[in-house]
């Protein structure tokens, strides 16, 4: 079965640079979530989209923005990167109106030097 | 104080043991309860999903939810070395409310099953 696809899997950036993370949800899933997981931490909710509209917002810095496109894929844009942004970024998807079961992608490991 | 509390362990058990993992929570709005397994540097993998109070069994795994006590558990029977991973409890409020299903996680319990 198709799973959530994230790209790139690894990303190394310098401080103050920008990064774009991409997420391709499971086919027919219409809701996308982004989570940030720091070393030894639990995943923290950043932002979610339903039918291309932002549906909820968590602890996402103002330097970050995200959107969901017409094909339901999503991109997380991160600017003015800081050392503390180094983390695993997970995307999850679900089919709204069914259950709250979210399926996670393999994550993008971002390292800021 | 975190909305979801989970003993981070680590927990080390011999192969074949019964493992009990637990989480407590404070948000009464939580109605959907999940357990995820996460191997090192991988994405969380959904193990069990339950709605509201009750028990659910799937093979060697049993999930229990007690909403009156705000307490959930995951039991693993006949544990195997391949079960060694971090186990995360997660929960969400009704999607009909102001929360569209975002998950709140516990800290995760590191489990090692040794042969």
C-alpha cells in the first residue's frame, strides 16, 4: 500500500538559510499534518491543512510557513534557519471524516550548522 | 505540566515477557487514543487505535482506555526482540470541535526486549 512520501530525507543547511520540505500524502487523503521532533523529544504539532486550507496551527514559528496544493501535497517553508531548528520533521496524512488515524511519513532530518 | 504524561523508561524485559506501557492525560476533550511504535530515526508507525473507553485487541497487542481515570495502556504479550523500539501514546480531541485531529504525544517509552 502507498504510504506518505517526504522529500528530501536529509537536509543540511547553514544558519539563516531557507529550506523547503515536501510531503505527499497517501492517495485520497485530504488532510496533512506537520510535526517537529527534536532529539529525544516527542513529536510536536506544527500546522495542519484540510482541503488546501489551514485547519489548525500549533507551535510553529513565524519564520515557518506552509501550504497545501491542489494535488494535496504540502510544503513546509522554513526561513532564517536557526541551530534549534535541527530536528526530524514528520508529515502525516488522514482521510477527514473517517477517523483521527494519522499515518506518518519517514520524516526529513534537518541539520542546521 | 504536559497534557499527556508517559514514563520514558527505559524499560528492559526478557523475551516472552508481558510488557505494560501507560499514559495519563489531563485534557477531558481527548476521545481518540493511539499507540505508535517508532524505530530509531524512522517515522511513527500506528499500532493501535481506540475511540473512547474500552479494550481493543490485535494479535499480541491489547490497548485499554479508561476515560474516567484519564489513563490508557498498551500491553504486549510474548514480547520479541523485534518489539524493541520507542512506544508513543498519542491522543486527539473530536474533529468536530476546534481541533482538527492534531495529535498530542506522550514523551515515549524506550523498550528493549533482550533474547
